[in-house]
């Protein structure tokens, strides 16, 4: 299990497997202890166990492989906050013996329930991946919600838009939340980053981190961000890779299959968690279009990854300015998504979607304009609907 620090990997593992021994390799003493245990005695001395921060002591992977192959152990959990170090070792040592799960910050739907939901329905977004008719999916739900139900949805969305989805923030005061986010920012630099690189001076990286957060929702231009951060382009690429591998940012790739050669090929950069984005940029109040778009893209990515849906997530932009914020490539066809941080939708908001739909032909399934309004309604053909974000994700 891998994911950003503080998303709940340790808590989830220990709650679900209380019978397993827990070993945290963040501790130098624990690392030394497992280092001297031989592969042959691993099953006797350690056995089935939860190994936290497993990437910090690479020798454990070979020892676990040996113990498993010799049938000395039958199950184990390895946790880590850095996907590249954990997954690289798994590919090298444990291929064919593992199931990999990524744990993301809380979804808006999880924020809404705030407790166990027995037999709860999945959010509306999940039905988009079914074989059901697109118009029937969106036409089969209430246009608007009653005030009481809508108020609960708004509360969940407001929390995500201001604080993000880190579980530890749920029961803190506002002052305590900001302190926690500030501490997280420094802990990331001191601990997660040190797993990926040895930086003598954190100043340039900290500046790059803030500049990348300020560019959330924009095309990634390495030359520009390198210049502004006063680092080389190669260093900028390396820094961005660190942020990506430690689950701080999302990179959306452009969709350019069979449409036009004028498609822009640069990826788009998004910050994963809104609370951390606000802390790093200093934008602690208000709702900008950038923050709203970042939240929507983050929720889509978190849902697709958490449910492991068969879906590729892209964006689309041409050099002439035609743009669709998100393209979902599913087994049932292409879904286009536009994101508008407004409460009303105009006819022009669907123009890019109509043009892309025409180019895609039979591959087109439908589109959603995600917005801050109240009503789910069809706004245009072919199969273009507007849906409030809180209705889509809850």
C-alpha cells in the first residue's frame, strides 16, 4: 500500500489486521534489527507482518520474497509514502506475488458520510463507467436536491475546497488545521523528500514547490518554471519528478489520438490536495477558478484510482485554442468534461465539447459541464449535461 504521507495507510492497515505484528522502519533501531535477520529465519523471527516505510530498508524485500517462496509466511503488508522506491523494489523482488493499492486523501463522498455507510450507493461519477445509457444515467436522478440534503453535500464540498482531504484535519479547529498543514509542509521536506534525494540546500526546492503550486491547472513549461525558480531545466524536471512520485502533484497528459496534429503535447500540472495547495501558495481564503478546477480534477483522479476503474484521464488543447479540461477514455467511449467555477451555464460553455464530439464521431459517449450551480440538466447535443460538482462526487 502506497500513497502520500498521512493519508491513513498505517491506521487502515492496523485496524484491518490487528493480529499482525507491526514494524515501522522509520525507526533506525528497527531498520538495524531487520537488517541482521537472515532470510532463512525471517518467517520465524518476523512472520506475517505489517512493514511500514518498507522502502527505507531495501533488504526486507528479498527476505520477504524468500520467506514467501519457502511458504514460511502467507501474507504481509508493506507500506510506503514514496511510490517509486516501494514499487521499484516490488517489481524487482516480488513480481507476481503482490497486489498494489494506492491510498489517496479522502474523497468528497467520504467527507460527506463521516462514518460507516452500510450498502451505500456509489457517487454519480461511478455510473459514468457503466454500460448504461449516458442520458438515462443523468436523466434518472433528481434535478435538484431538497435543502437539507443539499446542505450536507455543500458542507462536504466546502471542506474539500478549503482544507483538502487529509483525514487528520477532520476534528481540528481552523487554527489547528493551518498549523497541521504548515507542519506537513516542513515534514515533507525533511522526511519524504529525503527518501528521494539528498539535497544539501532545500531553499531552491522549496521555491520550486511553491511555484509549481501556483501553476496548478496550467500547462507545464519546464523552461519557464526553471527560470522563475533560478534552477536549470534538468533540475526542474528532477524536482517535479520528486513531487509526482511522492503524491504531491498530478500530471495530466494530452489526448491526441486521431484528432489533429495541432494538439499541444505538454502535460498539465495539478496539485493533489487543496489544503496543501492553499498552505503552500498562501491563498487561504476565497475560491478561485484555479482552486475549483484543481479540486475537480483531483476528485476525478482519486475516484478512478481508488476504485481502479478502467479509465485513462487526459485533457485536450490545440494550438488554435480549442480546449476540453478533462477527457475520460473509458471502455464505453469518450467522456468530455468542462469545469466552470460559476453557478450558471451559458450556451458557449459547451462549444468546445461539441467540436470535439464531432471529431470523435462514434467514440463520443457524452459530456458533463461541472459547475457550482444547483441543477442537473441537459444543455446541448450530443449528450452534453451540466452537473453540480457536489452532485457528481457525492
